[in-house]
């Protein structure tokens, strides 16, 4: 069961942020092209950074805490998902704060 912890944490983060979309109607997922353009540099840069660190032997992952699904360069699937989930959560949180503040100002 330990091998699902990383995925569980990512799912928990996503669940903690996704509710902002329908409740506050922040529109992040509706503007999916904009979100993809935001995610693309993050995913590319940090994946390259991780791959370089793995190749140099500076970075490793506990196989007991990952599913064992490895992408090219020995990058765990969960690590790639981390580079997608965390920025999505950050954007949802940022837009939620902007939405609430804008509604307060308009009152």
C-alpha cells in the first residue's frame, strides 16, 4: 500500500483545489488552452531538471513509495504528475483568491 502514497497525496491536493472551480466558478478549467500554456514550461523545465539529476546520480526515488511505472530516463510517473498537479492547484488557488477579492470590491 505504501507504493500508492505519492499518488494519494497528489489526488488529495487535486481534490482540495478542484472544488474551487464549480463553487467559485473561477474558470481555470474552462480556459484549458491558457492552462496548458501555463503548464507547458513548468513541466518541460522541471522534467528536464529531474532527468538530469537522475542521470547524474544526484536524485533518486524510493521504489517502495512509487507505483513502479517509470517513464524514459527512469522518471517515475508520479513525479511527472507532480509537475502537473501542483501548478494546477496553485493556479486554481490564485484564481479563487482573485475571484473572491473582485466580488468583495464590486459590493
